[in-house]
C-alpha cells in the first residue's frame, strides 16, 4: 500500500498500533466580530443562512463591480414569509472577513431594481449547494447548483409525477446567472437542510449529501443523510444512506440537523450537527419538536460513504452560553483552505427562540491539518503511534506537531518484521521540538541530515513501518512534501 500524501490520524485505517495515546478533537476559534454577515435587506428579514458555498481564489478575475474579490459567497436569504421567499444571494470579500453585497442587475425585489439576489424567490431555493464544474468546456455549465423546493411553486409538477418536495439542479456560466428558471428535477425526498455537493476526481462523479426527512419503525419523524451520485449533474443514481443518529446519540430524540462534507486532499472530513427534541406536538401539516439547539461532531471517511466518528464522539462545536452561537452552529457545506488556515463559515442566532428567524453568518478557524491530535494519555510516559506498513517513495515527509516547551518527537523506520532499520532508529532521528506545521522527518548520517530517500537499497520501494515517538507532544498530521 502506498502512502496517500496525507494522514490526519482521524481514524485507525492507517494506524497499526498506539501506546499511551488518546485522540483530542481541536476546537475551532470563533471570530470575535461574529456575525460577519447580518440581515439588512427586506429579502433577508428572516434569515441569512450559510446554506450555499464559499469559494477562495488567490488570483481572481475582476468581479461584477470591478473589484478583485478573493472570496465569493453564495448563501440562502429568507424574506418575511419564511416558506414562500427563499432565495440564493451573493456576497464577496477581499479577506473573507469584511463582506459586501454587490448590487446586481440579476433579480429585483419590489421597487428595487438592483439587489444581490441571484435565484428565486420564484424557484423557492432552499439549502442550495454549489460546485464548480470540473469540465469547463461548456460555458453555460461552469457552475452547478442543487437545491430543495416545494411542488406548489411548479404548476407542472403533477404532470411530471412530482409529489412532495424534490431536489432540483441549475447551471450558470459565471455563478451569477442561473438557468433554467425554476431548476430541473433531480431526485425526490424532503431535503430541508444544506445540500452538500462535491466532485470526487477519483471516482469521477458528483456526490450529493442530502438530508432526508422520513419516519422510523415506530412512526416518529427522523432525519437521515443520503448519498446520491451523478456523472453529469443531471441524472442521479439511487440513494445510499450515509448517516443516521444512533442510540448512543440518543436517537430517535437526537435528530440530525446538517452534514457538511469536504474532500480534503483525498480524505473525507464531515461535520455532523445534531439537536435533541424537547417535545413532539403534532398539528395539521406540522410537527413541533421545540427549540433546536445544535452541537457538532467530527466524522471521517475513506470512501465518502462509510463515515466514522472521531475521538469517541467528542464535540468540535457547542452552543454558546449567550449571544451569537446561543443555538449552536449550522456549518457551510465545505471548509475553505486559505494558506495555513482552515476556515469554517457557519450560521447561528444570538438568542434562543424564534425558530423561523434570526440566523446570521459567522466564521470559525482551525490551523491547517489540525482537526484532531494524538496526545499522551500519561504526560510523563512516551507516546507511540505506529503506522501500517506503507510505501513512501522518495519525497520528503513533514510532521505537523506541537512539542510545547519541554517535549520532542522522534521518528523511527522499521521493516515489515518490526526491526528498526540501521541509521533510522529513534536514537538517530533529528529531534522535532517546538510548534510547527512542517517539521521535516530527518535522521542524522554523519555530519548531515537525510530523509527516507537515504534508506538502504534493500528497503527502497518497499513497505516500511513508520513509528512516531512523542514526549509531551501533540501529533496532528503527516504530509508528503510536494
């Protein structure tokens, strides 16, 4: 088995053995100016929700107003009538912190001829998910959109066999002008949360992670997430269940709010947000489950279908005691990697109550590759993490680790039989000290330091065991240097 270029230590798929090791989820830092995008226009009276997409381009073209915005955001705006006025809206930013809502000649609102509305409310766009088309050959389909909507906005629905809520697709040459006018039917099922869509270059398919509201064996309403795939973003295959809360979560009273999935350098990283119902009151056409207070957990997957909890279900985000974040957070469908920072755009409210209004958009950040750490369970004893035998090739390796004030990390290479290779023992290792995202893995050879390219000829091109020995240190990730 070859090393894939990145290991985040979120699961045991590439970990053969650990000793004195425990995982600790790293909590993002919330921006002190949250919320960054507030409700200010009439078409945003109910919510500005982080259903949509944030795109970062370090070398952008001129935007619609001539500015060279490196960040573009598509978000869900909800007007005064929550159910009838749901739209795709647009904002842009130079730094991803201070955002502007450009006045465009795309959609009107009442007497306002220029707005930042791109799509709707005629299409009634709920939970939009946006992806850049990897095939840019058709100038009309450079951007692709998936959203949920009601049949009452489509007189032709019954003739098409559409009953109940469906998901629809649309396309755009520039991310601003979308067609067809009300979207194209994609697949059935109530998907009243953020639609998460991405392109997986390995399987060469679009993947949509879409919430499904259904009932369990006892007739209680529950929410699951399903995966659907498409080669062309028009025809979608059958759904596969990707996630459902279980008894350990507290199901069926623990309910699924949203699932945000990113393909992060070949590894699927998911943020699942759950809430617990406080009542179950049925009324005609509506079930009242009480306030939805969200907490978020970290997931990971190697194939995009089978997801696993990270660090024994530790929470990565919890509701704030008061102020912004009081209801927990609903995350953007994907993280944004910006230099050495991972940005997580999200939405929350500043008070508990008023379910149908109040969401505004904020930001949380992590250091790049630092989603979870291996820590020593007993601080004075050595930490050991041994990876499964892998072929590493000749490219250098770097370790993302924090050895603090008194710690260190040393690497060791062993053969398949577990014998440390001469010259590559932990006693030969160049000690990694301090806090860095790119500590080079090196070993002393005379008066110089060498990497895996200097392995004896008998071990080159063969699987070896990499052991990481830590003393009072946190180990986050292993990368192959490009």
